[in-house]
């Protein structure tokens, strides 16, 4: 089969289309003909090096978010048949460690990740455990389904599982145009919240306004806290989602109401954030680490998405042979929506 892999770390040019052996479905596995694979930031980070997740090896075929059609099933698979349209949960929990036995798959001690610690979806075929595939309903295309796993599961975990977002609340989220921000906006709007989105790009803010954001704020030119308070009768946002890290950390806290809550999981602007301790505890702010999503949360997110009839936001679609160009598009910071590869 054709696949895109890299044998050394570096820029997009290290991505090479090649021919590798077809994967064979092991017991419990299904073999998927890949319909589409979505790019994620982790694809970029691991390609640049070093590999971030334990178990990463070279050569590597990236691609975490995959949807396609099952073409074969391995021994012991009875819940899937050839022809099924599926999307893959890339977080492969082992099912047998202490955490999994307790139902806490977030902290599986033997976690493997499709496209991060084992072969991913930058390929024509992919073998994965049947237990980590989910049926794609007929009204959803494979390209749309491929854009869901990482972005929507992480946003769901942050806003619903950890953040307990409620109808009528105001959400503040940064990073307009990113897959996670788009997912957060659509989830929040679907749950009856209103959303404030920030960015330093007017073009991306326009994209978010078209998506339904109540307010868009250019954080480079505008007093963020004042702008948020202007639409909340001076109170501030009920909840903020921060996946960018320290760059806007204090300004985000300043934008929250009394007893507001901040859910965070990003570090794209650095590993260490500082904030005003006195202000945080005097205003009763709650800071919540989002954690990775678990198996149950992934299924809940999909059930919600299938019924919500959301319009997907796709930035661009590239052929598999143009994976390097797709990476350059993601690295440019100019994209708004998911970037997809199609074999």
C-alpha cells in the first residue's frame, strides 16, 4: 500500500510517500480502507522531534484521526463486517490494566495512540482494534467524521466532562480557527451557551463570527477583560477554555466572573504560566486541568455530534502525496478548520 512516513525528524520535507506492506488485522482487529485522515498539531510536533509520546519510534506513519470503510476483520471480531463505515478512537486503551479495570481509561498504563505510537492514517489501509471503531451514520461523510476524534473529544472533555458547561453560560476560548476552538464553539452553542472567541487574526475572527460566536476579540488590539465584561453586564465569563498556555493566562483569569472557572490543557506558548495568586483566591476562581479524554467521553461526544447535525468546518483537503504541503498549511497558522488528507 501507499503510505507517508518519515525516517528522521525535521521539516515537512522529511515526509515521503512510499510503498509499505499492507497491515494484517490481528485477532480483535479490523482493516480499514482509509477514506480521510485529519491533521493535528501532534503530527507537527512529533515530526519536528523528538517524539513526545512514550513508545514513538522511527520510521513513523502519522495520522491520528481516521475514518474509512472496513475491508476485512481479524479473528474473533463479530461486531463489525466488511463494508461498515467507521471512525477510529485513536486512544487505544489496553482494557486490562488497573485503571482500565476500574473504568478510568484516561490513565491506562499501556496506552497506545494511532498515528503517535503506532502506524497512523497517512496511508491507504489501517489496522486497529474493532473495539475502538464507531459506526458513522449515513448522513455524515467520511471526511467530516475524520475531523472529529481529537479536536471534538478534547473539547468535549474540557467543556462537558471537566468544565460542566451549562446552558446560558458565557464561554471564553482562544485560538480562533483551530480545530479545538471550532469544536468548542460548536459544542458550546449546541448546549445553549454563548461564546466569546479571541485571536490576533481578523480573518480568523471573521470565521468564528460566521460560526455563531457572540463576540470576537482581537487580543492584540483590545482590552480582553473589558470586552468580555461588555457583553456580560460587567460580570465576566462563567468559564474559559485555554489551550494556548501562558501567553494569555492572566488576561483570561481577569476576564472571569467571581467564582468563574478556567479549564486548561494547552502549552503551545510555553510550559509555565504565572498568575496573580491573591486575585485568584480572593475572587474564588477555580482552575481545572482537563486531562485526556476517556473511552466513555469519546462515545458520548459522538452520540451528541451525530444528533446535533453540525456543519463541519474544513479548511482544505490534500491528496496523500501532498502531505508535506498539508503540514506547511497547518504550520502557517493561516488555516481555519480541519486540514484533511485523502488517499
